[in-house]
């Protein structure tokens, strides 16, 4: 677990870390920021910002996490940030203030991540949630109407009809069409999230990023950036395995309707389980230590 002993970072050291984090985020979000200026949209790269409503500007703001005193920061804008306090010429995170204001969020995320880590992953769902979102819809009424269905409407429906759908994620399930929803093995709701969340779910893996930024400034920003990169990589597979043809954007399809496509999906899904569980454990270490310290 992280130590509760305060570490003092010299101004040059923390300024360099903050600059490196901002540069990392700027490189990762350049395409999105450029498209936002000229009104274009990208079904893969822009998804995280639309779905999670967390801006590049907020993502690039650097936080060191708890019990780190930033030397010389008392003379900067950090001294005015919420849940921070000045100690001498340094600024530290006021964990007591954070817990008082965000205690309900901390408790929920701890419960959810602990439950998720306690379960084996359900592998082989094949990303059929994206197929369930277009089931028996006209091609001009799908979620991404600017991109064709690579098997056409009838072929897309046939793939879903001959597979078992096992979606455990409420935020994916709520977009299922009326014809697809009854085909799902589960009926995930927000109230059942802690009960059903499991680490094989691609959307649950992307959500690790959501929990990281919602817990800012408690979570070190390098961890949040790692979670963002994981979510971005998962979204790539999510759309490669979807019914859409995105080859024009450089995404070759993962043809989950074939044995070869199923095998590729499963291998990449299994790798995401390892990455997402590692980040879940990191988040829990921070939360558990702060809660146990009570400050």
C-alpha cells in the first residue's frame, strides 16, 4: 500500500512531472482536439470524451496523489485548488476534505472494484453488445450512421441471432434495441452493477478510467493517464469487433463471426483483463490507505 508519510517533491522535480504528464495527454488527445475545432467526429478516438464527458484540459491537469508536498507550490494557482492546503511554501492534498466531500463516491468505487476483482472474467462475449445496439434497425438509424455495416443489416442480424449474448454492463445494455434486449442472458441495471460487474467486460475495463478521473485529485495523474490509454485501446477492439466497417480509418475488422476472429478477440480480451485488474488494484491501494488513515 502507498505510504502515509508525506514526501516532499522539490519544485523542479514536480514541475517536470507535471509537464511530462501534460505532454503525454496532449499527444494522446491531439486528434480529438483538432476535430473538435473543425466539427469532425471519429467513432473510435472521440468516444471517450463524449461517453465520459471528461475534457482533455481536465485530463492534462497533474496531481501527485495523497501525502505529497509540492515545494514552492504555495505561490502558484495550486494553492487555490479545491481539496488542497498550504503547508509552509508547499501545497498538499487535503485528504480529510476530499473524504468529507466525496465519501459516497469513494465507498461505492471501493465496493465495485473489490467485487469486480473477486470474480473470474467472463471471456468470449465477442463484443456482441455493439451488434445488439443495431439489431433489426434500418441502416440509417444505427448509432454510427456515417459508417456502413460490413455484413449489411440482414447479415448483422443473423450474426446476433445465432450467438448467445452475455452482456453484464448496464451502460452497454441500455442501448440494446427492443429486439435484442430479451436475448441477453442478464438484465444489468445500475442497481445491480456491484452484483454483476466482472473483469472480462470491455466496458468495465474502460470504466477504470472513469473511476480514476472521478477520484481526482486523490489518484496520481500518471495512473489516470494509464487508465485512459487502456480505455482507448479497448475502444479500438470494441469497434474492430463491431458490425461497422471502419477500414477507411485504418481499423481492420476482427471478424467475430469466424473462428479466427473469435480467437483474436479472446486473446486481446484476456490481455485487457490483466491490464485493467492491475489498475483496479492500484486504485484500491490508494483508496484503502486513505480510508484507513482517516485523513
